[in-house]
C-alpha cells in the first residue's frame, strides 16, 4: 500500500488503512483541504470542475470528492469520464476557481489520485501544494451550514469543446488530413481514450479506425504506461489491418505513443521530437523539455535556430519554464506534448492532430519521418526502494566519484558525458528511483549505466 503527495497530486493505492493508502477518509481529508484553499483564494461562490478516468475506483472516489466539495460550499461542474486535458480546459471555459482530475495516470488500476488544478487549469505550484498539505494535516476544518452548501451541475459538451479548439489551431490542417485518407489503430487502455481519441479522429476526417482495449471499464488489458514493450497488441492490430499507424494513450490521455505502419513502436520520446520539429518549422521560438527527455530535442532546436531549455521533471515545472522563456512548444519525453497556443497542459489529443498534419503534409510513412530524426539510444529502468535505502547517500557517492563532465542537482542527479547523460531521481508518483540514460552509441550507454550501478552498489 502507498500514499504519496507531490506536485502531481495526492496519489495512492485503494484500500488499506488511513494515512497509508488512498482510503475514503484520506480522500475526504484532502478534498476538504483543497476546498478550503480554493475558498481562501476566491471571492464568493467558488466553482470547481471535476472529471475522472475510467479506473474501477473512479466512481467511488468521485462521489466522495464531489460530496466533500459541496459540503464545503463549492459549486461543482461534473464532467464525468473526461481526459486530463479536457478538465484543464474546462476550468478556463467555465471560469472556475479550480479543478480536480481523478486519475493515477500511468499507474496500475488499483491506484487512484486527486490531481489538483488552479484557476488557470494548471497544476498547483509547489507552494500551493504545501499549503494544502498543511491544511489537511494541521487545520481544524469548518463546514458551512445547510443553506450554504455547494450546488451540483454537469457538462456533457466539454470534450466536444476541447476537440473544436484543437481543430481551430493554425498548426492543424484538417483538410490535408481528410485528403490523406488515413487508416488508424487505437489502443485506449480501457479508459477515457476510448471516448476521446475516436471522436477526435472522426472530426479530423480519418477514413478508418480500428480499436483494441476500447471498453472504458477500467480493467486495463495492458500495462497502463504506453511504453514500447506494452504496445505489442497495437502493433499486431496495425500489421493485421495494414493501417497507416497506431495511436496509444495512457488512462487519462495526456501521454501519446505511436506505432509505425510496420507495427513497430517509434518510442514515446519521439512523439515530442516529431511535434516540436513540425511546429518549429512553422513558427520560431524556444523549446522546453524536462531533464529526462532525449537529446534529439536539443538537436532539433539547434537545427531550427531556436534556444532549448531544460526543466525539472513534472508538468508544473515544464509549464513554468515555458512561460518564463515564452516557449512555442514544450513537453516531456514520456509522450507529453504541451502546445501553449491551446493550453498549458500535456495533451495527447493535440499531439495526435499535429502528428497527422505532419504525416499528411509530408506524404510519407511514420517510419520514414522517424528515420530523419537524430538517433540516440536510451534506457529507462526503475529501482525499487526499500525502507532502509537512503537515496541521498547514493547521490553523494556518485558526486564524489567525479564521473562525467558536469553534474546537475536541480532534479535528482543528472550527470552529463561528452555524448550522453544519465539521471537518477526519486519518483513523485511511485516508491522507486528512476534511472534514465541516453548515449549516441549502445556501448557508451552500457558503460555509463554499469559505472553508476557499480558506484551505487559499492562495487
């Protein structure tokens, strides 16, 4: 069992004991603390948007959250099943004072989370999150009387409005996509992508859509994280039906992974590379990505003559850097595309529309476009954390070895080498340390990882 609070929200496994997992008592505690924060930062009658993915605990968590918010005098607009970016955009559309997305994103189905938004439809800052944690743990909450309870309403059009905004973007060419007569496979991992992705493709004029894992019952039929090794089913679908490409998303549709016409995944890192290269070919401006993203993005920025900036991992950090540097495109190498012309949030749907525009205009296969991109070898692994592990001691030992040519401690520990990098960081969402490494050559990648593992293990 686990309960984790971070810039990614309040995340935990369902069941168990309060304080150790995401139980009903914990859900109510954090929802009411968030409601208090919203009221403290609003005038009168604050409104909060609520939406959820399709995981099996979603309905239960939704009832508890909505009831708690109403009990605190908050007016609710319930989107029901909704993607994370749809909820983010609905906050702005309704001029709400906040939003809560009930999703544990890429975590397995026995997890859930409260992802908290501000009045801009963006994830809370570290400072706001800390305030809410303080309210949850140390404040005697005061509930209004019956005449001051919040009201409840729904919005059945939020997804349509989200898609309509995507279709209006100058970077999206609907007519070119229609003329391309695409046939596309979709793997929506039994969640809200089964509602959102096909609707977007229909509005874009895609000729044929084939789906797997398309019933939104929350019993995920593949591992939720859309990594290449989890997309074998989609690859088989693309090959069997001779489709132009395959599209995979995570349970809340903020991460996009693609499978080429040959049934081979292109790697989630290349999603942002493709999108960024296309946008920067049309519009000049800075590019921002998190520190765990591929060096190919730096190469793309250099090719297009624009500056590239890194941020710590996490959407809130990427968005902050994008705003500071006035970036025209940004995101994370896990398949998260942030197009500020639409909104400041990772959005698989806008990523799909931009990729299809690129394919339609270039008139080439996805594998041919990927072949043109800078080539690197990347490895992403996880190291489980036991209670006696002191991650800081690992980092200190690595620093003392003076390996690499430069060390960055802004987000965990990142060591730069002449032709690669390696990063160790404690996850915000799981009890693990993530090890990401990238190099121009497989042998160089292996050497970097071996050196770091030996240092950590004491060899």
